[in-house]
C-alpha cells in the first residue's frame, strides 16, 4: 500500500505496527481487533497506520499474506518427502502459532468455503507442481495434487493452535513432540507415499 521510501524511523514504526497487529489479529480476529490497541502498543497513531496500510483490512492483508509467504519460504515443500514436509509444518506451527491462527480467522471471517484466498493471491502452484512431479515419478499416490496437499496440511495441523482436539505448545516436553513428529511422519508416509 505504501509506496514511498521509508526512513529508518518510519520503517521501525511500520515494523512495530506489523508485530503488534499480528498479535492483535491472531488473538481477536479481524472483527475483534482494535486499531486503538494496535496504535497504543505500537507507540504510533491512527494517521500513521492508515498512511502505511490504508485500512484495518489492508493491515490484516499485509500480515496475512506475509504469513503465507513466510510459511512458503520457511517450510518449502519437498514432493519426494511429504512426511518430512508435514513434520516441518508441525514445527513451524509450534514456533509461530499466530500464523495458523491468522489463517483460521481469514477462513472464519472472510472465506468460509472454497480456497482460503482469491485465485490471484494463491501461492500453492510450486507445491502442486512438486506433488504432481512426485506423482509422475511414482513416489506419491495418484490423485488431485491439491487434495493430496490439503490432506498433508490437515494432518500437520492435528496438534496446532486451531485443533479442535488438542493444541500443542512449546512448553510441553521435547519427548512428546518427538513422538508426535514420528506418528505424523509415519501417518503421512502411509497415507500419500507409495514406497
């Protein structure tokens, strides 16, 4: 939204807004988030926030699409080892539970059906290509690559902050996480890998 070159002070303010707003949106959702709380905690004002992001929706979009890109970059897919990919997703949800909560709020408040984002904003083409290539090589079961991807992601979220059964945290013993990683990896291998 904001095209002008930022001064170092402006960049620091923008970064503070994004950090505070990420926590606010993750905790309260789009409707429940309050700009007043964000600007107070970020030590700025509404005019500055709106200059950078245009609106509350624009601020959420900046955070949400940034979180999708982060997942893509921090947890790149390996179509030949979807079990490992699922485990790395599990680890990222432990490290950054706010990211999965943001996606859940987007699902609840914006897009209750269909793809989570508009077609033009989807970032899953590299994932789908990787799965399709692994299928062509006989490594991954046949089926729609999107459905395979959705299944693996859903399995990786079994203990995520949005689980309706149990939400794991970094406060739990490392041995417990290791057991979950092993179970998740083996389950994904059996569900979608051919070997």
